[in-house]
């Protein structure tokens, strides 16, 4: 059964809106910094650090893309963006944007581990609220 993790952009986040292109840029940045770690260690760490390639399908244009791995122990992650209606402290309804990371059917324990790592990176970078696959919540923004 598929499970999802969410990075919610709260009022204290560095951004209030995010596009799929923004997430793709963050993916490429993440791949770049993990490969630099490997070069510092003089080891091909980039293949082990995050062994996924970005793939797109026409039906997911501007809504979602997926990360596919050919490495043993890894398979697939699906990433999308969306909005939800929430109620703020004053009781006013407003839109809140989020990034959703899905472990589809066929995902492995390796996918879940790498998905958690990538979600934590995104939440830290955007100072968001991370709702993990297991339902726990991590706060990466400055709280009052």
C-alpha cells in the first residue's frame, strides 16, 4: 500500500509557494552536494548517496515526476506538489502549499530510507513542517 510524506510550507517557512521546477532544482542541488561529499572522500559516493534519476511522464506534467533507480535495493519514489486549505489561528481559511513524496507499490525499504533523507533535506532547506511516512512530524522552522 502506498504511503506519503509531506513537506508543508507554513507561514514561518522561507517560501510560501513552490513549483515542481523548484523541487527539481532542489533535487539536482541535492545530487550535486552528495557527489561532492564523495569526491572529498575519494569515493564514488554519489551513486550510493542518492541512486535515483529524475524521470517524467506527459500525464504528470507540472504535477508530479518520479525518481527511478536501477541500483539493487532501490526502485521508485514519486514527488509532486499541491495545495490544501487550512484554518489559521484567527479561524480564517487559507491555502497552504506542500511537497508530497510517495512510496508507491513496489517501493523498497531502501526507497523509504532515501525518501526520508530527501524529505529531511527539503524540509530543512525550506524551513517547513515535515510529516514523515510513519506519521511523525518534524519542525524545521523557527517556532514562537
